[in-house]
């Protein structure tokens, strides 16, 4: 009875072996599906193990096989942990932020040194000043356009009132008619001038809020790169002034590497901004040259057309007023 229990039959051994091989293959497939970054060698090994497992099943029919319990399997990965990579990025960002904050505070307190580009930074300051002046001119022009639009509406309303009085007052038909024509013409000419000023302000807003603003965004990026470059430069200078031993040499090498990386980034941002400022200067001159001449032409045309119309209108009014037949006799003379 004991021998029967301790020695498994051939049928039971074969069943156990089949279950073991089947569960192993299923586990390998699940592991391959779950771990997308697992090496391809694991899949090929599982595929090659299938015929060997079938051969082993045939051998179990003749030889007794001791059943084995499935043990833990080790799946090889690429040694990259997303959590550790994210933690490393956060650590580097924290260090860079601390360095930049310290550099900014030292500059504001007047204790730290900063890198100054004598060619680029004066042009940036001039561009900021020009932007403020252009913005002020644009706001004034927009105010003028709004006032002209209201003035034109009032003139048109006044001209309609004069026309109505000219019809209802036959004795003053000429006088009311002359003023009605003048106010209506001035109103129409004022609308044309208002449209020209609105075109000028629209193009100026595009220049200020899009073209120049885009360069200002690059200037902020340049300032951030300059700040970070100076922060790593100061760290390297402090390490160079200290003692050099087995502990400080690795730190010095790492600081030198970080400084070189920040220097290349700073130079790249500076060169790109310098080119953009030059292109902006050329574009700004072309846009302003065109828009200023268009605005001046619109103002001149408005003034000249009004002057010519008023002079002609005055001559016609004078001829009518000098006509003796126009003046009616007084009721005292008739009596």
C-alpha cells in the first residue's frame, strides 16, 4: 500500500507533465504579452521548447518521471524603469531651478555677475522702447478714428436737418441748401478718412502684437537661457577656486560638462535671436514706410477735397446771394 502511494503510475506522471508544460507555455505567452519590452530571445526560447516538450512526453510513457513543482521564472528586461527615469528628470529640473533662482536673486541684490551681449541687448532695449512708442501712436490713431466716426455721423445728421429746413423755408432755400451740401460732403469725406485710419491701426496692431511680440517671446527665452548659463558658470568658477582632491575632481568634471552644455544652448538661442531681430528691423521699416505714406495721403486727400468743395460751394452761394431777384421786397415797402 505504501509503495503504491510513493511510486506514481505512468498515466499519472504523463498527466502531471502535460499540465506542467501547458501551464509553462501559457505563463510564457502571458508574460510576453504583458511585458512589451521583453527581449525577443524569450519568445524564441518558448517556441523552441514546444517540440522538446512533446519529445519528453513520449519518453514518459516508458520511463517513470518524478513530478517537479513549477518554480519562479525570471524575465529579462531592458533595465529601464519609467518611474526612475521620471524621478531623475524631476531631480535635474529641481537642481536647475534652484541654481537659476539663486542666480536671479544674486543679480537683483547686485552680488552676482551676469553675461552681457553688447551687440544684442542694446538692440533689444531699443526694440522694447519702439514698441511702447508704436503702441501709443496706435492708440491715439484709434481714438482719432472713433472721434471722426462720431463727428461724421453728427455732420450727416446736421446736413439732413438743413435739407429739411431748405424745403420748408422757401425764403432761405439757398442758405439752408448750401450748408446741407457742405455738411453731407464733409461727412462722406470723414468716413473715407476714418476707414484709412482704421487700416493704419490694424496694420500697426499686427506689427506690435504679432511680429514684435513673437520676437519678445524669443527674447524671454534668451534671457532664461542666459540665466541658466550664468548659474552653471558661477558653480564652475566656485569649484575651480576650491581644492582639488579625489572628492572634488568628479564634481568638477560634471560641472564642466554641464557648463559646456549650457554654453552651447545659450549661444544657439543668442544667434537665433540676433538673426530674428535683424529681420524684424528690416520688416518694420518696410511696413512703417508704407503705412505712414498711406495715412498721410489719406489725410491730405481729405483736406484738399474738403477745401476744393467748400471753395466751389462758396462761389456758387455768392452768385446766388448777389442775384437781385432772389431778395424779396419788404412788406413795409409794399405797404
